[in-house]
């Protein structure tokens, strides 16, 4: 029977119970689905190590030797079985903590040991190793690459650990040799020198050597990235057919602001981005553009000037921010910049009272309001515009797709869309997450901005940090202190805001200190923030609620407690709260003394550079795309099963090129030779849950 239609339940070693688990845990329905469960690593079972050859970076090794002694230490649940294993020259320790009553060892008999070494007290040991008497070792056991598969706890409870999965896939090998239908056009397979489907499936599960295994994996990585890009680019082609409001005029509002009201000269990057957006606005096609810019690069000013272009053409603009703090910040900034103009700006948040809303709704509907700034409150059904032409969404990853869609339907034709983010996105991630948006980048900071001086301290140096706080406050500066937790947690050995606030009050009784966190009432948060902005308090103790949008030019010091608990992009966002004035600013990263290799690497990156794009690239390499994708947009439209945006950059470029070549000849995939791609896209259901679905 065709592997693509054979129910997984009827495959050898599965059955109905295991089939239900495979469907739920891995989305495996057919035998062919099972073959597309790829190994996450391979162990070379052909090499036999000597104990002296073990290195710290070795993940798994095989050793031939004998057990010279064994004994049980402890009693009851704390008992463990410990054995000494020798290869004739050196020894290692073997340890079992679980089910030790079932471990049967024969002394002074040759064994094949397989396991992962770890170092303890300057010697290597193996916890729960695999031991096989040499007399029972089959030739297959010590030759070739052994694949390992990801599993879940539920799978393991049904015997579907990596070995169990490997056994099911091995039983499908004879059927696989009958051939599997191709899912890529042969022109693409030949042009990009890819393995055919059947050969690739055989060699990803049963590789004869490492080079062949890598070619097989490359085939499936390419295919995964290719279909994501094809889906994104196909939607882009469709969207190019959407009409948009034509904003041809550059009129009084724009010119007056540019000539009389600019707070500082535009950078060349800002000028370039405004030209790109202006070209979109007058093209007659709906704009969907992503505006990237590092913290402090002047994105808000660019957005405001685009809103002025809309006003010059008789259209209204809405600016939506994720929090009241940020919405208020935008409102204050914009109204201050537009103080000498006739442009009317309004603010709508959850705190806007019913009495305030009535005239606001009226003025919005009759077109008196040119720019409406707000939070999720903008999405309410009773918020109706006279002529909404431009939607600007700041830090858009904090809004769900369904929420954003409600804005687009507040006019007969969907408005132009400008998405802003202060989280610089590596090019590989942008091509995949935002591949259907045009991208503009502000890669230049306004003149006069000084790089933030960043230092890393362990908590043992807290006295040094306190002296620095006192020195800066004595100079008239203000200080942020950020904590990962609000209250103490017995299960987490972390600094918390409540105790930190009390400690700082005891250390600096001469200073006024504010506290800000997400569980406070909105009015209390606003008051604490107001006091700090007004300079009434010198130190603001906060959680990451201040990560986005807080602008206090006099604040020149950012201290981040337990900095090892934050990702690079979040550390960079927090650091961006300072460095907004003319004075030199500082960021002090406080961590535990003992750090993991990855945590130390993050601290080193932060100390070495202020460049958000370099930091984003480093974050992608250190942690992979998972966290960043979660930051950029909740509910990703795709899931990578084998490719990596951190390591497969060149392959992504090739996959995108292949997709572009196909669509350049057949934009809607209507030709018969491209039917294979349409069918595959339908099967994969790679619906890009993104801006193209909305607009």
C-alpha cells in the first residue's frame, strides 16, 4: 500500500494506542508522515574510544572494557548502584539511580559501554549507561551512524523513546525502497543539486556515512524553507493586486513641520526611509511596510511625518501602542512636536473616561481629529473614523492578528499599514517571519547620541555598584534598577523587586525611590512614572514593564539584576531606556558569580557592542529563532522541523531564490508544471498568519 495513505496504526510495532499518541504528539497520521519525523542527531557507533581519549565536548562515546567492582550506596529511595569500569589502562565510574534492582552486572567480562560522559571530582562518570556483553553485540551495533529522535514524556510512557521510534521507522525500510513520490519539481531538484525524495528519506534515517547524511538533511532543509518562502512570496504577489489610497500631495502640514518644527535634523537613514514610505503611499497599491530601527533611532519622528503626509491628502492616521505608558509617551511626544501646527491629535486608552470619549468619538467621525493615538481601545466597534488612511502599529508583536484586523476594516478600503519595531531582526528571520512585508531600516542614530557604556559585575561587587549609583545621583542623574521578579520565590534563587526596593531604601535613605510593576493599578503606575519623569524621585525600581517606550532623558544609569535571566534582545531593549540625553549613560549587568557558557557569552556581547543588529544576530546564533520568533510575533504561522534560521542562512537564500524564479514566470502558480507546488502548499497548510492575511 502507498505509504502516503497507509494508516500509521497498521504499521509494524504501532497499533491503535501508539497511533493515537503519535497523532497527538507528532501529527503523524500515515506511514509517510512517520518517515518525515527526522532525527535530531546521530551517534557514530563505528568508533571505539579509549578512556584516555574522552574530551569534555564529547556527547556520546563507546568503550570496550570490564566491570571490576560494583556496590550499592545508601538505602531505600536514595540508594544508587556504583560500578568501576576499566579499559585496561584507565577507569571510569558508572552510576545508576533508578530501577537499580533490575541492573545485572557481570564482573570481569568484556562489555560494550555506550553513554554520555560527565566530569565529577576530576574524573569521568556515566549515568545510566547502555551496557551490552560483547558476546551479544551484533555487527550493526558498532557500525555506521545511529539516528536519535525527539520524543515526549507521553511517548516514552508508551515505549516510544528514540529507540522505539527508530524501530518503527526501520520496519518501513523495505516499503521505502519501493519509492516515494517527489514533492519538488525536477527542475528545482536538478538546478540546486538536491537528492531525490526516496534517496533522501533513506539516507536521513539509514545513512551509510556522514557526507551522505548531510546531503539528505540538506534536501529536507531546502524543501522546508522553500515552501515557507513560496507561501510568503505567493501572498505578496496576490497582495500587490490590492488597491490603496493614493497620497500624492506633499502639502502644508508636512512642509511646515519640516521647515519650522523638526526637533533635530533628520539623519540620512530617516530621509531614505521617508522617501521609501512616500513612494508606497502614492503608488496606488496598499502599503504593508516594516520599519526597523534600533532604540533611539527616531522611528516615532518618521511615523509622525508619514501621518502628516496622510493629513495633507485628507486622511486620518491611527497609532496603536501595546501599553498605556507607551501610548501616553507617544501622545506627549507627538503633541509637543506639533504644538506650532494646526494638526489635531487625540489620545484614547482604557483610562479615557466616558465623559472624555463622547466628544472624541464625535470629532473622530467628523474628521476634526487628524491623528488618534491609543492602545487596544482603538479596536472598539464604536471607534469610527471619517477617513482612516494610515495605520501605524508600534511593537506590533504584542497584538494578535485578529485584533489588528479590526483596524483595517474601519474604512471601506484597507488603509496603508506601517509596522514599527525596536527589536532589530536578523535578515534570515525577517525573510521568514516578515517575508511578505517591504522593509525599511533606520541604521543610523541621531547626532550627539553617545554609546552607552556597559559593564558586567557579579553580585559580590554590589558595594561598587552602590557607590556608582551614589556618584551618579550626586551629579543630578536618575537611575533605573530592573528586577526579574516582583516578589520572592522560594523555588527561584533570584533577586526580587520587593526586597530590592527595601534594600535600596535602606542603602540610600537620602534619596526618593519609586517602584513600578505590572500588578499595580493603572493610576498607581502612572503616578510612579510621573514622579520619575518629573525628577521627583531619583531611583526607579521596576520590572520589565519599562522595557518599551519609557523616555526620561535625565536617566543615565540602567542596572539589571540577575541579567543572566534575560535574553539579549530584552537586555538591549532595557539598556535603550538610558542614553536619551546629552550626558554619558551607563548599563550595569549584575549576575551570579557562576554562569553558564551561554549566559557569559550574552554578557560579553552586551559589553562589546551597542549595535542592535549585531546583538540580534548573536541572539539568533546563541538561542536559535524560537525566542526571537516568540518576541516578534506570537503564534507563528510555521514551525521549522529540520532547518535552522541561525545556521542555514545560505540555504534560505537559495530556497527564496528558487521560489522567486518560479513566481516570476507564474505569479499565481496556474501553469500545469507548477501544480506540484500548489498541491504541496495545500497539504502543508502553510497559511502565513501574517499581515498579508489582514490586508
